[in-house]
C-alpha cells in the first residue's frame, strides 16, 4: 500500500530461471517466471498496489489515507487542490487541520477509529488555506489488518461547494424579499413560531418569556405609485427597508421583515414589556417621517402602526398577528400617522363585530330575525295610523340584539339586501293580517329602506313582487330612507323612489334635520312624509329657565317652521321619541300630524298594534 513497506522486490534466483510449473507465468516486472508460491503472491500484491496507486493518484475525487493517530499518511492531487495545498504538504497534517471537527460527526469518527463501525458519511466544511469556502461530501472507511484490528482509514471527498452555495442561494431567496432583501413573510413566521416553542428557561411553560410586534403600514403609499410610478414606489420601499433594518434589526432579538406591499413588521423576542414596544413604535414613526430622497423626489411618508406586547404563555402566533392586524386597522381608522397599543376590550368588541358580520347571511336563512312594531299615532285624534317595523336579531349566543348592533355591519357587508327584503315581506304580510282583522281601520306599515338596497338590488321589482304576493295595497306601505341618502346626487335613487311613488307606495324621509336639510329640494322629491329626528323633540319637554329655556324656545320655533313648510308642500310630519304627554300636546299645537315613542307603546309584537286597534271604539 502507498506509504507502507508492504512487499519485497527480491524474487529472482541466480543462474538460469527454473521452468515454470503449470499455471504460472513470467514475472510482471522482468518477464522471468516466479520460482515459489510466495513470490507469486508478492508479485500479485505488487500489481495490486500498482493499480491502487494509479487509481489513488488519478481519481477524480479527493482521497487520503489517515493513520491511527489521525495524521495524514498520503493524499492525492485532487484532495490537495481542495485545500489549496501541494501534495507534499499533506503527510503529517492532523485531520482536524483539514476538516472541521463538529459534533455529532466527530463522535461517529471516533467510533470508526476504534473499530465500532466500518463506514461513515457526512457533509463537512474543509479548511482551505486561502480561507475560501469549500464543502465536501466525506466518506470515511475503516481498513483493518490481517487480525481484523483497525489499521488506518481511507477518506474520500467529493467537492459539493457549488451545489451547497446554490442551495444556500435558493434558501436565501425563499426566505428574503427580492426587492428589499429583508426577511420575508415566510422567515417572519418561522421566527415567530420558534419564539413560541418551549426551549428551556424562556419557554411558554415558565411564564417568563414575552414577545412584541410592531405592525407597520405606510400611509398613502398607493398615491405615490399612482402619481410618480411604480418604479419610484419600489425605490421608496427599498429606502424604507434600509432605514428600518439599519435602525431596528438588533442582535437577533429584533427581526425586521417585509410582509408584502407596503407592510413591514418588527418582531421583538424576549421583550421587556409594553413600554419597550411603545417606545419602539414612536422611534419607528420618527425614523420614517424623515424625508427620503428617491429618484430626484423628496418624499415624506407617515406610517400607521399596530402594537402588541404580551407573555408568550397563553397566546399563539395566530393570536399575536391577528391582534396586531386589528390594532393597525384601529390606527388607520383613528386618523393614520399614529401608533395604537392593543386593547383587549376593544379587541373583544372587534371580534364580536367580525363574528356577527360573518353570521348575518346564514342567520337570515336560519330565521333568527324577528320584526317588532311601534305604533304611529295621530296627534289630533289619538288613532293608530300605522306602525313602524323594526328588526331584531335573536342571536343564539348573544341574545336579543337591537338594530344598532348589526344594521351597520349588514350595510357594510351587503347582507342588508337580503335582510331588508325579508323584513319588507314579513312586514307587508303582517299589515295584510291587520287589514283583514280590522277592515274599517286600515293601518300602514312603515319599513326602513337602506341606500344599499337601492344600489345593489332592483328594489322596485322587489317591492312590486312582495305587494303582489302578500296582497297588501300599495297605499298601506311606507318606505323610510335617511335624509343624507335621499338628498345626495341625483340618479338611480331618485328614479327608483319615483317609480315606487308612482306605484302608490308612500316615501318618508327618516331622521329629518340631521342631514343636508336642503329644504328647497323637497318640492322636487317623490316624498310624502317627514319624520323629525328625536333630538328636536328634546325642546318639547318642560321649559327650563335661562339659556336652556331660550334654546328650547328656539328649537320649538324651528320645529314649527319645518311643520309649516312640510304642510305647504303637501307632506305629513311624524315626531319620534315621544316620552311624555306634555311633549305630545305641544307637538299637536305645532300642527305635527303623527307621533311615536314610549309614551304610546314600546316596540313589540304584532299584538301590540292589534290591542290598540281592538280597544279603540269604531
């Protein structure tokens, strides 16, 4: 073997060579036949050694022989080149001068040297003389002596540096944003998940570890893209990322990541409390508000920031991100250019709103809504002229919900269209029952109509269909729409309301006096009634002395003027929120036509209206 005295060249005898026996051949070195079995074995060994040496020297992978003291006996040219050395330098070098002695491969190598295993494989970093990064796939095999004891080891190394570097590049690209080079959403979530794993003293089980998150969104970034172009927007994002990374990525405790678009995050593991995160948020805002010089433009940006800080124990990564996102939304809705710290009570309310919004459409299909009615009473005669239909939600978890809890959500989500149509049909069906029971006392039903019902559905066709199927005369249906929705720009709403009025349906402006109050516009609208907002009715309580009394007297004059104007235009007037007999009497004196409120009846089932009709003499 190379480097060892493993044979002898003395195989010739003096004089004439003996005639070879059958099965023998001439000497491979000089052509003379061997004389003995030992010489034949020696010749075979020398030939084997020659072949091995040729394969060792010419191999396309690195090879080396290592003795029992971990010293190199001999290495081939490829192995030497991997290390930036000459072949002559290798003998006598310790294996740890060549290959990083890292666990657990170091333990496995010692087992091999002791003869406890015959082979091991590992991917190792080699120590190049010039400091260049070299990675090799290393296979170490144990060579035993004739007695089966460990003799030396053979090391074979395949250069995998390029593959390793390619893998590193691909891994980097998978975990970093290609534009800003910041950690991306994937790496952010990996670090976040890692922070929640129990790993000893700071694990969730100890209650000691805390975590914080600043969720950053640039205000008005879309405007920059639209006005200056996406190339300027991209350069601004790069500048913002560089400033954030330089100022806030620290010691592995704070990770700055781009989550997408103009959203960034600063994740703080091992945070010290709310004060640390709120200071960090303030510093972030101050840093971002300094002007940026981008593509010849001096740009100033602001940011909205959602801040969450809490113990790791009792929370999850999903909880943290969800609450940070909600808090960022609060910052936006509260006026932007600010940071907002997560508030558990506000978060619970927001969660409830979200749950209600998602359950609205199925709740309509499940029949969880009900309609209650509040009588509209004539101030002059005390008779019931109609009833306003008011919807309630019998929620299986939260109980009976008033409209202010879910109507805004229904309008935002579009569920108001299906809900409104259901309320319309249910109310018309009930009004038809009253008509059948009290044919001499026709009672109209007044149903609220959301602006979105006009825009997102064919409300004229819907109303016509409901009237036909319920058999209710059109004159006994009144649709209420808010003043601000009605007195906006012309177009589809006015066309729809005009078509409804032409069918014989009454149109009322609800909460009159709280919107545009464009009184001159009333003469051109298909309107039959005004409903005065309850705030005006405050003036009709008992008079108060001093400034309060003068203000109430002025309010009474305003209401009186509105009633006179409405009558001049052929409109009736209804007052809402009547609580006392004195209010009702003073409103009657102003000429107000009808009223509703707790003084007459609280909203209730259809029997409330029926009882009043039944008790009134005919």
